[in-house]
C-alpha cells in the first residue's frame, strides 16, 4: 500500500504521526473507517531529552510505501468502521499502540 492510495484524512493522520514523532493522539473518532478531525481531537507530543532532534522538521511529501504498522492501523479502522479510540500512541512517527474502551454486557 502506498501513501497516495489513502484518503485525504488518512494521509493527514499519517503526516500528523510522522510530524509528531513521539506522543499520542487522543479522542480519535472513526466514521465509516476514516479518522475524523474535529474539536475533540487532541495531540500530546513527547519531547525526548538528550536527543539532538525531537520530531521531524517536515514529514516526507509525495508518495512512499507504507510500513507494516501504518497498514495495520488503517486495517483496524476498516474493521471498526464506526467507533472511538481514546488513545493512539505514536513512536518514531509510527502508530504503536491503540487503547480501546469496550462495554461489558451481562
């Protein structure tokens, strides 16, 4: 899968993660398998001390082949279709971990 094959909102999320480098995206709504950029979305950037550069100066532009973690997060969105992701952790510009809330029914 390549970047140019993604929807505009998925490319935006991809660029956000790459620009963030380390941190988390909070309150991410998924609608029809697509990330929603609304007022509840929150970015929390981590600054790693002792490193020469924190974050990338600018995310790469143009087309490139997606890494396995990037493909996996978008496949998860496709399965979820409509839902809410309280926390999406980002490490080295890549999606690293999703935290989900689920209701238990009796």
